[in-house]
């Protein structure tokens, strides 16, 4: 067993790793403790129970993914450049290892869990608000455009997770096409 004291962050990261590798069934104290080579007592030192741990994971995912999206939307770049970057941000979240993308794993978990689905819905709504705001800033008010760009971003993230290819250019081209057609 491990002699190093684990932090809540260590457990949450282990949870994301397990979710990506094995799905939501792996998000249990005993399985995670075994993966971390420690005892369940360490888990329960930081989290009241498994649902509290799930909540902590979801809070971390929401906070991190929204911050990254809002940072891209509020950068000092010109509006068109921010829009291009915003269209790429979800797909680029797991640049270090595209096989380990958290976003598709969270979304898959949401299919069987109402609490996770609510978390995903909050993130989606906020991200689409940012896209709507930025599209309006470049003179486009059709809400279908933000939905198209966002859906392409999510699909590209899923695709990258499977084939390991970057999609920056393809997503940038989509934004260019939208701007050329509607701008």
C-alpha cells in the first residue's frame, strides 16, 4: 500500500483516468483505491461517499471546461480569431493525450446518469451562450450557427479521441465558411 498521502485532487484525477479507461462502473472507492495502491480509508478521508466523489468530479469538470472556454471567448484577440479559437477549444482540451479525452467520457457517462446529464447540460448551455455572444459580436445572430459550430467541436473531440488526429484546421475552416456564408 502507498505511504504517500493522497489529496482529493489525486483521487479526482484517478476518477477521470478510470472513467476514460473503464467507464462509470469503475468510479467506486475500492476499485480506485486498488488502482492507486492505497486503502479505501484514504478515499473516505476526503469524500463522504461515492456520490460526493462523483459530485467533486463533476464540479471539477464543469469549472475547468467552462474556464477554458470563457478564457478563449474573452481573450484580447480580434473577434474572428476568438471565434476560431472558441470553435477549437473543446477538441483541444486533452492535447497531451487525445486517447484520454475527458469530454467524451463525461458525455458517455451522462447517458446513464441524470446528475451527470444535468452537469453536461449546464456546460453546453453556457458554452453556447458564449458562442452566441461572440457570433453577435461579429454581426451574426442566427442561434443555429452556434449550435452547428458547437456540435462540430464536440464531434471533432470525439473523433480525435478515437483517431488521435488534431482538428484545428477543420474547425477553423468551418468558422471561415460560416463567416463567408453569413457575414
